[in-house]
C-alpha cells in the first residue's frame, strides 16, 4: 500500500508543477519525454552522491549501474512461427 500512496503523492506533486509551468496534462510528447529523461537521471543522483561520499570508484559505478538503467535494452518480442500465426488468423 505504501508504494501506491507514494506514487499518488508524487503524481500530485507533478500535477502541481505542471500547473505552475502552465503545461496541460497529458503533456505534449516532447515535454513528456524530457520529463521522463529527468526522472531517469534524477533517480541516479542520490546513489551517485553516496558513491562520491564513500569515495568509491564512481566511473565504474556509472558504467555498471547508470548506463544499463538509463540506456537499457529495449524489450524484444518473439515472432510466432508462420504456420501458427496463420492458424490464429483463421480462427
């Protein structure tokens, strides 16, 4: 239940911010994508600060943690064999 309440609170905060910058929701595609990029990058700031404070190897951490999270692989679909696909269409 706690993640849902947190998600609602963050959604309300984003709604207030949208209102303050006069952006209607749903946001135009470019604004929405820039916002999502900000979320992805913003998620990495607290762990990065922890790495810097602990004086651990930040460059390696960025390559191992940040890069896969921000630039991760796109989902891959599986193709059904042609005969199976044709049978499904006939049904």
